[in-house]
């Protein structure tokens, strides 16, 4: 993130991202079809405990996502018009999936706009 005009505390954001990523991993594991099949063989009480935990994981993820967005809200607002144009360019490019080069260029341009707001490449 080397830019001095960045509004984001990289350490706080990294911890939030790491935690969110781990919660996402847990959510994916608990939602895996094979796990669901195994869980159905367990007593109802145990199934309910997992359902509650899954909801708690989803709630925690949403809270972290909102916190991360809150940290970059001003930058998002400053770049709203560029983000809209970039998103539209990506959408337009995706209309013809055969034009892979156009799609890649549109995505790269959009990511460049996003990179002005937050470091998106780890």
C-alpha cells in the first residue's frame, strides 16, 4: 500500500481481511454438500447447533465486511463515478464472452480504479 494519501490502516484491514477469510472458509466447509449429508445423520440437537454456528459465522462475516467497507467509504465515494464507469465497461465486455482480450482489459481497468481505493493485490 505505499501511498501516503491512503485512508486505510493496513494492519487493521489485514486482520479484518484475514478473519473474514477464515470465516468464509469455515462457512464454505459447513456448507459443503458432503458435510451436510454427514450432518443429517446426526441428532437434531447437534444439527441445530451447527445451523446456529453457521448463522453466527455469516453474521460475523457481514459485520467484518461492513467494517472493511466503512474504512474505505470516503475513497469509494470519491471514486464513485469512475467505479460506475468501470463496472459498466466490465459488464459490456462480458456480453460477448468470445472477446476474452476485451474482458481482460475491462477487468484490469476496473481493478486499477479499485486499487486507487484499497490495495487489492496481496
